[in-house]
C-alpha cells in the first residue's frame, strides 16, 4: 500500500470513528473501506476534478443577468421527480457525486426517516463540532487560509427544519466568526422574523467557510475545496428545506449554471431535501424592489414547512 493510500485509509477510519463516537449510526463499514481503499482513492481523485464546477455569472454582472432573466423567464418545463442517492449508506467517495438537480420537483415527498433525523441535539452538536474543528484548521485554499481572521462554520439550531445557505463570510463575519452578522445579516434576520421564526430556530451557513479577500466571489476551486464540509453539515442537520441565498449558493448546491432569477420560485431537491432559491439579502440592499420576490419565495418555503404566512407581507 502506498504512503498516500495508507494516509487516506487512516483519515477515513478516523473520520468514521469520530462520527460513530458522535452518535452517527448509519456509516459505511470501516473494513469495507479498508479493502476498497485503492478503488475509492482512484475514484476520488478522478471525481475530485469532475466535482462541483460552480460557475460564476456569465457577464460578470450578476444583478443585470438575473434581472434580465426574471423578465425573460418562461413558465418552465414539466417538473420531474428526482430520487437522490441514499445519503449515509454510500462510501465516502460517493459523496463526491451529486444528483444534477436543477429541475423543479413538485409533489412533497415523504418525510425522510433516516437515522440522522433521529439524532438527538447533543449528538448533532457533537457531530457538527467534529467538522467545525476540521474547518478551523483547514488550509485547502492557501490564500483564504492565510488571509482569514477565522473560519465561519455556521450557526443555529442543529435540528432546524430550515437552513439558509449563503455564499461566503464578509468582513463582519470574518471578524465575529458567525455567518450573516453584517448588514445583509440584519436584513436576513428581518426576513426570518417576517416568517414568524427566530434566528435561533433556523440554521445559517455558507458555501465557503473563509472570507474571500475584498469580498470577491468564491472561485470554483474554493467552492470545490469547501464542498465536503457543507455536504456533511447538511447531512447532520437534515433540514426539510434549504433556502439558497443568491446565485453562488444556488449554483453550487444544485450544480447548475442557471441564474437565480430563473431558479427562484420552484423547489428542487438535494439528497432528499427540498431546495428553494431566492435573492441574496445583499442584493436586496441594492435592489429593494426585489423584496417582493423574496417574500413570494419565503411564502412558498413556509408553506412547504406547514406555516401559512399572512399574504400582506413586507
Ligand atoms: N453574505 C454571505 O453570503 N454570507 C455571510 O455570512 C455574510 C454575507
Ligand atoms: N445575483 C446574484 O448573484 N444574487 C442575487 O441574489 C441576485 C442577483
């Protein structure tokens, strides 16, 4: 066994053991991994290059792109049901695969009844903490690791039925270590409250755990480096709905190049979790007229969660 293969084997074992200690029950068998390590290793390296190719807006002017596409938006094709892969039974390498999901889904699927959903709060917090510690030491993106003040993991209720997925920490988040605490975060708080929820009820996280210098967009490589952390966070929290804020979040999670204007207003599915997309609160700060669209999207999300909101809205 080569050195690197051996290291991979050790890392896999350690990761599985720490998850098992944290109470995660449906894990791939360690023995199975040890014997299939070489296959997994070559599969992993092959897939690593083919992995999420989150793309950035074509014109470099996302707002213009998306406003145009809202106007041009058609009624859309026939919604299809998409069966996601089994979330926990697959070997880790399979995590690099994801369903291509930029197709709306319609009917509410049965509630997932996996073991993650039954994990108690302490176990979920412990499992998230394992990832939090890995993230805190992460140096996969050299530039981000050397420019960040700290990593920004995520915050909220580990049992949240609703997750908000943003793009990356900004200056305020980088200094406080918590997502969405700056101006965009204040607006997100108001959106959450308008939904009759509190910030503590939901879970808030980003595609990137480090601030890109100057608040530039994450590169596809950075999003790919950070992907596994996000995927594992979502696997533990297992919300009923993930609400993507802005195009980077939506495109990364759904592995699509469609604009946020085109994606919003429908539900998608990621590993059995329903996904909604709406405008980023920072976009709303610049374009308050889009608030009505976000309110419309939030009403869809809340209906999905069984909460009817007053149609007057904001
Ligand atoms: N914008 C984001 O996308 N995430 C944050 O945490 C803050 C601002
Ligand atoms: N473009 C984006 O990237 N995000 C938005 O929320 C709106 C337009």
